[in-house]
């Protein structure tokens, strides 16, 4: 990756470039699931601001020679948030959710990890993951989860190389 790479927390000064990378990540994912899209009312600026202001979430960027090459977005889901999620899901489906759904410990969630295509296979993604995992562990996460599209063979291989393995299969019907 050109010069010396640095990984740091994203700031509001990175907003325009982050939004560009978020959009590229969505376009990449749409290649594996054409139905994966955003509503017309979606606000990228609001989305980015929420991510940067959430005390339980961090976006880290990898940069070299002043250029942002990629990012990882990680979130620590603390027990109170898990209960809120349980209540939210229960309201949506109008039924009680088993207590096991609301985890008692902090769970780390990797929301997204994206590296510009010309910089892939250079260790940037692995470095971002290591940085994100360290922050999640510091935030109390004892389990770290993520999701990737089944058709994304290179993404699946990447995550397996980082030590992740499948434990649940989410299926869809169009």
C-alpha cells in the first residue's frame, strides 16, 4: 500500500471520503444480493454522523500517503442494547422472544470492512480487523460476530483467514 500505512479512528474531517467508501461497500455488496439496497430517503451524511458519534461504535480507517485506503466499522453491543433489541424484535413480530435472544455479555459486531479494490491482498484488511478486534475486546466484548453474503467467496475466505467460522445460516427467498 504505497507508503507507510497508518490506522486511526475516523473523524468528521474524513466524512466525505467515508461516505464515498460506504457507498462503494454497498455497491460491492449489491453484486452478491441485488435486493440489497437503501431507501430513496436514506441520508449518507446522517448515517456517517451517527456512526462517528455513537460511543459504542468506532470506524477506523487505514491510510497511506494521505489517502484513505479502507475502513472497518465495529460496534460493542452492551447488555442494555441487547435487551432493547429483544424488545424491538418482539414488537415487530408481536410475540415474546426467548430470553436467550437478549445476550447478557457484550457482543462485538463487525458492521463492515472495506478496502479499495486496488489495495486488497496487501494486509490492509487484516490490519483493520486486528485494530477493530482490539477495540472490541477493550470495550468488553467476549464474542465477536459479523455477517457476509454466502455468494461472496472471497469475503468468506478473508473472514475465515481472520479466524471466524460460520455458526448460523440466514436464508432468504425473493
